C-alpha cells in the first residue's frame, strides 16, 4: 500500500522504514512537531512515583536537571514504547501499562497507596483522556508537569496535496486523537474532504477514529490494541485483502 505517515519526526522516519520492510510505500507528512523548550520545573519533594503517558516525556527528561533524582523513583509508563525510553534513561523501576490512560489508572490504583505521597505526571501541553481525574477519584493527589509541547502543522505540504489529489496515496496512519483532529481540519481546509472518503484510515484506537467525524463517512480500520505493531498488522491484513 501507499501510505501517509503523520507522526512527528524522528519517529516518522522509523515508521517509514518499518513499512518499507513490509513491502509498502510511505510518504512522511508530520502533523505535529515536538518542542522541549520552556519545560516546567520539576519538584520531586513528596513525590512517591512518576507517570509518563508518552515517550516524548522521557525524551524531555534526557537533558533535564531533575533526571538524576527522578530516575530513583518508580515510573508508571502508559505502554511499552514509553517504558523502553524510561529504561534507556536509567530508570530502575518501570511499570508498563497496557496502552491507555484508563487502564493505567487501574494499574496504579492497584499498586500504590494514595497516602504514600504525590504522583507526578510528566506530560505534554495536551493530554488525551482524564488520567488525573481518574486517579484523584481514587484518592490520589496528582501534579502535572508540562515537559514538552506539540506544535500543529498549519497546512499539508504541496507534494502531499498533489499525491492525494492524484490518487497516489491509499491510506493514512493516525496514531493519536490530536493528529487525527489536525488531519481532518487540514483535509477540509485544503479541499480534500472528498479525497479522504476514498482513503483507508488506520487508527490506533476508537478515540483516534472519532476525531475523523468532521470528514463524514470515511473508511476507518481500528487496531485491536493501542500498539503500533497492531496497526502494522492491520495494514498488512488490509493490503492482503486488496491484493486478493
């Protein structure tokens, strides 16, 4: 399949390589850019554990002055990719969640005593789901620390618009609700809503797929679990059906 990769750099290039190894073609069009400028100060006083719901939070810590102290604490990671980044930074105690904020709330509530101290959520400027509300309803005190920001693309590149208009792209990979929202907005803004109805949209979750509603009835394929490997397997399966 000929696919549009919308995730930020450098992960977009890694995803393109993975797709090409599977026999697909890919055009990279990042709809978000990660900025680590102006990260908030991290106060670990009274904190019993850290929470990270994105690998970008771990990358933000790489050059943060609080890293040495932070990695002494247990860290709850939303999924495997975030956990891998944490271990690479030297975190000794990393608990890996199943991939969603709601599941992470259940996991933390079953493993941690609210009376033992604060939970510090290393987060971006936009957070999907209500992790803080879910934990506070269980009696926890959660402090958010904004350590990175996601900057939205203002438009699709001319090359991508041309490929879409000429029917040279078969599908779009969307791995976050915010990316899907930006994609839907730009497709409408640049007069490509009709084109979108002919594309396969490979979504990490139902929450991602819901952000495509402004485009109308577009074909969506949702991964069985919110993991990149599941999205890749889904793409392979759909491609095989089309070839058959």
